[in-house]
């Protein structure tokens, strides 16, 4: 395999189930297929779960995500060569957002990389890109003293997101069930620490995807149901509820966070998606460096605020005031927090300035829209 022939995401015939599946069934969840996994899409209502995250906290099962361990004396140097960012200089206990690029500069996946020890890193990839990310990293490891292991099947992931999240974890600490290796109050944004839950190893990270404060807990699948139950019980008096993929999508959209397969893809260059800052061009060499810059005419990602109540959806056309197509919507929804429709879209560069008046073709009707700065929502 070469970098130019990145393998597609795996499409398993048999559905996969989270280690928390029985918990979700008992809670009355509705399910949807996501990258071959049967995952909760909602428990009560999308709107209620969305507001719970903004006002209290939501409990998410993210066990479908891919976890790839990178270890060895050359781990930092390998990741510098394999990814768009510089990972070798981040301190132990820190995390960094990065990109895995094709040789042609397109985005294979966006990743979060945690440094767990001097020579040990954890790379977290999107569920649908598990095979693509692992295979490409394994291929690029040739020549480095490094081991690349897919630990996804041995890892469950639970996230608690919202202003009450820290208080819930504090209750588990007080009850002597959760024992971080250092005080939770010292865990800042984009950091990770190790600890135990009921004496089983757990990683506690603070790298959320909802625009709210929150935590992600990585642990063995057989321990995950007990942790979920403990979080749910401690959180219930605080208004914490289980939340599905539907609310997670509207939350990340309000926060202006890209989603692979919508805002990101093999034919998208980082700068087009507003991720040029993630690429470290000071490095003399990394996979995709020679072709990472987009053409001057390439469309760029913008935020759109729409009038009325009709939401734009992916693939809807964006038009200028004369009706000429100038772009396409990648994600859109009626924002529960803001009360009006919002969307992200790729548009021609001369239509991308904040304040530009455009329109979105919503099933034959042009809905007025204005280019606005991302994110749409930022917590105070």
C-alpha cells in the first residue's frame, strides 16, 4: 500500500455493539448505524438532550471511536513524520489535535493525540476511519523504532460533557470509586491524566467535542457499564442525562467543529477547512507537506446564519444574490441554543467574507443566509 491509495473505512457485514449496548437498551435508547456500529441516536428527545448538555451535562457512549497506541524510542519522531503537526514536543499529560494527510495533502482523518509517557502516545481516530488510520500509520512506521497497535477492541470510551461534568466526577472521587493520579482540578483543557475506577485503570481526558467543558474516560470494556451507571446516578440530581449521536451532532455544529465525511475528506486541504494552523510547515518533512496548500480558487469553509426556521442540510446548494451557485452546505440544523438555523458550507473565496449575503436552496426555496464567524456558540 502507498499513501496515494489510502484504504477505505471498513464496512462490516455484521453490526457491532458497544460494551454499553445493554445499558442503552434498558434506558430506552433508539439506535442508528454509525460506521457499522449500532449506537444510541437518542434516549428521550434530541432537543432535551442538547439542552441538558448546555445547562447541566450529557453522558455519551463513544466506544465506537478508534484508539491506536504508538510506543517506542522513535514514537515522537514517527508522529512528527506521519502527521501534520509536531507531537514530539508536547509534554507528558498533554493532548494535541492533529491531521493525518494523504501524500497529496488531503485529510484522511482528524485525530486527538495524547502523550501518556516519554515514549507512549495514544492516537484517537474517528470510528469510520479506524482501518484507514491504523493501516496508514502502520505503513508509515517503516524505518522507525516504534510499535503501532490497534487497541480499539480493548477500549471503551465514555464522555460526560457540560457545566456539571466536573462536579459529577468529584462525587465519584469523594466516594473513593474514581482515583485520578493527580487532583482533577489540575486537569486543564487538552490534557490527560491516569488513574483508576474501582481499581481498574482509566485515562481521564479533557478534550470535548460539544463546545462545553467535559471529560472523556477510557477504560476496559468490562468495566464500562459500572462507570456509566456510577456517572448516571451521581449526575441525575444535577440534571445529567444520557445523550445520543443526534444531540452530539447539533452540539458540535453550534461549536463549529468539523465532522469527517461532512467538512473533512480526502479531497479537502486543511486550510480550506480553517485548519491551516494545525499544519506545522516549519517541519522540513511530513507526509503530505509538498501538496498541502490548496489552490487559490479552492472553496473554503464558512458559517451561515439562516433566516426563518427551515434548516439547511448537507449537499444543499449555496447561491449568491443573483441565484448563481457559489457553494454547498456540509452540515446544517435548527440551532436549539440560538433558535435559528445554522450551517457550515464550502463557498467560493469571493463569497466567504463575514457579512456576505447569500442564500441556501432548501427544496426549491431560497432561504436568505449571512456568512458569520465560527463558532456559532461559545460557552461564557
